[in-house]
């Protein structure tokens, strides 16, 4: 277990947990190959960067790779809010739950565009059943008051969709604007 209370709270918007054990998702070829888009939070936890019990995934809905994934994710210090939780908690409720988990710990917010439902974005690792753009904006609005010290956005692939617009780029820009507003 990577039990660290001094790291940053990580708010990880994604459809995948990204704390996969590198021995499971790394291919066991080289240490370099084992650090990838699905294992980076494992390595962050291992290095002590993740505040244990103050970090949260938002929008999770992809299947686990191995039976040990859920326990390993908890050992890395994360709690999960699934995309289906929107039906129970509401967008505002999800935002409040994130704030309750994070508390007063400084936050790094990472946002993968596959948090949105598949029809909204062009992205590399889409999963069905994600959030709408309106739900994301409401969730982000609810994070007002958190101590966000850094952020990133990933999986921004912006080829025009079938009707010629750049919906993915527009969503990425809106998320960035929301995060900067929070900072």
C-alpha cells in the first residue's frame, strides 16, 4: 500500500482508473514501457505524490483488467465516483462528494476527455455511458473553493466530426476555461 497523507489530492476525471498495476498493463517488457496512460497514477502513488484517502476518480465506467484492480486502486489512495452515480447523486451532488473527499488538501486536477459520453468527443479510449457537457460544467462549478495548484487535460484529438465541426476542441477549451476559473 502507498499510504501517504502528505501528497496532493488528485481529482482524476476519466472513464478508466489509470492506477493499473504496471505488471498487469505494462507488458513486463521494460520499466519504461510500464509507465503509460493507464499506470501513471500507480507510479504517482508509489512516489508519494498522491494524498491517500483524499484522491478521487470521477466518471469511472470502464471494466477492470484484473480481479485485483479495485483493491490496487484503493491501495493507491483513490475512491471512485462512477458515471452512473449521476443518477443517484446529481451533478451538484457529485461535486459536493468530491469536495468532501478532498477536504483542505491542495489539489491536482487531471481531466481525460473520455469522461464525456462517446457521442460528445473524438478521443482514443472512449467508453459508453459518460457525462454530458452540461453535467461536467455543473460538477466543475461545484468544485469552487478547492485549492487547485495544477491541472492538465488529455486525450484531446480534434479531427472534425461528421458534420464538420470541432466538438472535441470546443469541449476541451470549455473544460480548460472552467479549471482556470477554479484556480
